[in-house]
């Protein structure tokens, strides 16, 4: 076997193995389940699709410091009879390579009431599902810094997931202020 054939043999062995590598994805909750977890006392959830104008988008980006990727926001107002309890807002952010779908509960006072990870598609960084990590966001408002490694602790090995979820929550809090309040 000559040298060229030896070098061609290596990719011929590696490529089929890489192509058959399993994908990793976990669906923890549906949006209906997440709404029930985030606002367990709610008697109804009123659906709303918020379409951001260019002015709203610019305001959100300026106040949050985070780029707005989607101008259509899916949200549900949680109600206990006629009383508004707050909103559940659905969002997606990139982990490292794939999207992370999550929901944020924002109370009538504009503070985070909870976060639930719905779908996690990355091979690493799933520790963002940890309740203790997600609990750091509870009580945070749009005026709070919400910076990774400052007021939100990072998880080693999940840095990009942590950073992007933190940025996403900041963006959603400002979105609530601008369009759902």
C-alpha cells in the first residue's frame, strides 16, 4: 500500500463513524406543562402573539444590550379568574450549535417568577436544567444587570448555554416592559 492510499484510508474509516454519531435532544416539558408549573394557581392562559415594530425592537436591543432575533413573540397571560398573575413567554436561544427552547414566567410586577427548559438539543451543557441554577433568575427585573459571572453564576462546561439563556432572559424582561406590561 503506497503512502497516498494510507492517508485516504483514515478519512474513509472516520467519516462513516462521524456521520452515524447520535444526536442529543431532550424534551423536558411542553409549553402547556411549563405554563402549569410556572403558574400553578392560574385558572386560564390567554394566548397573545406580540409582533415587534422596528421601534420596539430598537428599544429592546438598546435597553437589554441583546440582539433581537425574532420579532414575533409568543406569550400567555396567566389569570386567576379575572386577576392577571403575569405572563409566560416562550423563547429560543442558541446553546453552542443548537437551539434551547425555554419559557420564562414574568409576574405582574415585572419580576421573573421562574424559568423552565422545554427542549435541550446540545450534547453538553444540559446542567442549565438544574433548578438551583435557574433559581438565580427569580426576582430579577429588567433594570437588574443580569450578567453571567456577575449576578448569575456560570456552570463550567455549559458556558455558552448559560450566557445565551441569561441574555435571553434579560431581553424578555425588557420585551415585557416594552410590549406586554
